[in-house]
């Protein structure tokens, strides 16, 4: 590894007009735990559960299993309104079978928007849960999907046939939620029930929902799509770091301020860089499907891992015809970001830092003090010579590595900072995925494509 660093430093020095090199020091304190991550931190979504649309995720089981998804949400608008088909027992069985194949816990969304009255809504919820429990134990359910935009998004769509939502209010949702949840708790007290699945109207909906429904739910879910499609540019997404933190702070305060002491976990039931993946709108340098969008997701996962009482992060979605899918059908860059984190992130978050407004470091350890660090380098021109040092100079050594420009890097190490490995994901690898320092292509990631006059032989 030391020889590799020497050779990389030599190359960067020779090509100083192409590469700049900066130095970064990261102080590591494994005893300082920022947060303990949930066992279900890595969630996901799939929404095209419908006979009319066919089985669009057939054959994706291996690719999704490789992501180590812990919980899979059956949800979205199509499920909530039963469009274009009613949610049948056959579709529920398909959802269960897919969840089982990828090793994920099912997270079942129950329908609200489809029904104008509470009675058939409650009966339908009992039927869905009852059937599912016949084929598989069920713990996690949510009720409805984005009720804060029922009026603007659903009621005016003639295909959905939900004109009864044209004047829908928070009070209506609370009444429906309490009716469904109350019956579910009576019949199935072991269920963990999630409410809201809120689109964006956090300030107006969270306080009222918590105040009126807090005895009938276990968790709250909000969705997070930070950019309209026309704002997905490198300049905007690369500096969104503090806004993500502010989002979590805002939601946590809205929940806790109205909870009267109740401990309420948060679920990010849906997220992506934008809510609109229509291909003709995804032509910017940080649109869904780009490497920049994958780096944004790395920051989102890193910041999310520092949040106390966060149950799961569920990106949207596994596969679809538009651009938001991780598989459409090829593996998109965001797929590999998710995979890199799920492969190497550990239980305890021990470090988060922001350097130079271009480099973010997120650190983790397990119960044996084995560590992993993720570095998100947004700087397209600068490599960073990075030194990891133990906060206690009597414990362990230091470790040096180089972060490639415009990259996601993971470093794994033992408690004494020995037996280290480095994995990198760069724009050159956007279609192939991350590689480790033993890969013959590893050093090539530090070489600009247009300058190949300096070549390294294998060590």
C-alpha cells in the first residue's frame, strides 16, 4: 500500500496541471459514537405491482439481493388508489415471494385513497393483512401514501376515479388513519404501524397528525425529493450537505415537539434526487442516472446514518421505465453507491466531517472495533492525500491513502488501523461499480483518460 501511494503521488506531481493534490487529516475516535444505526437502515421500494403491467422485476432478484436490502416497501400512488388493477391476493403473494428471494422484510402499505368511506377502507385493510399473515409473518405496515397531495395529484386524475378526494384535509386523514389503525391494533397487536408517508407538507401535517393519532401509530414516514428536475445540476447537488441535515432537524423537531414524550422513530419512505424521472426532463449533469446523482445519494446515506431514531431509508425505486430506477434495466451509478454502503457500513456511526466544502467523511465501527470510512470527494480536479489518525496516539498507527478526484472511497481497517483495504468508485467506473486496491484497474482510476503516457506495471 505504501508503494502504491508513492507511485500515485509521483503521477499526480508530474501531471500537476491536470491534477491538484491536497492534504486531509482525519482524526478517528472509535469510542465516540454518534449514532447506532437501525438493523433496517437499508430499505427500498418497488411499486409496479399490477397484473396489467406485468412482472417488470422478474430476473432482478440476484442484483437486488446483492444490495443487502433489509426491508422492502409495497407502496406508492398505484397501490393506494388500486390503479390500474385492484390489489389482489395474487399480487400480495408476488410481493411476498420477491421479498423472500432478496432476503428483505416486507413493509406493506394499506390503501386509503381508494375509499370514500372508512368502513370499506377498514375491511380492505383487514383483508390485506389477514391474507398476508396466512403466507408470511407480517410486522410492518403503513396506512396511505402522500395524503398531503391527494387533492393536487390524485383527485384531478380521471384515471384514478377518486373524486371524493377533491377537498381532502388533514382531519380526513386522521379520521381514516385512526379507524384503520384502531381495528388493526385490536386484531393484530404485534403490528408496527406507520403513518403519514408524507410528500412535502411537513409543517402543516406532522403536528396535527401526531397530536390526533399518537396513540395509534409506532412510526412516522416522510418522503424526501429535494430537487425539481430542472435543478438537478452539479453546482446545486454537490453543496446540499447542510440542507439534508436541516431537513432531518426540522422533521425531528416537528415530531418531538408534539409527541408529549412518546418515542417516535422516523422512516424515509421514499427518496431520490428528484421526484420526476421522466426521461426528457433528465438531461442535466446531476439528473437521475448520473454519477453526480450517485454521489448525492452517498451524502444522503452518510448524513442519514448520523440521525438518531431513524428506522429506514427507502430509495425510490428498484426498477421502472423512467429514470428513477436503480435497474432500468442496467445497473445505474446509484445502485453501486447503495451497494458500497450496504457492503461496508457498520453498526455504529463514529465520525462525520465536512472538509473544504468538497470532501465529506463518514466513519463507522462494529462491536469488535473494526472500522470503515466513506469519503465523498466532489472536487473534480483535486486528489486528496488523506491521513487517518487515532485520537489516542497510544492506540494504533495512522493510515495514508489517496482519494481520487470526483469519487466515492471506502477504507476498511482493523482496530489498530492495520490490514487496511481501499475501495473506490469513480465516474470511469459508473457503469461497472466500485473496485478494490487489489484490482489491476485500481491505479488507472487516478489517471485522466486523455493522458496515458505514464503507465504503471503491476506490483
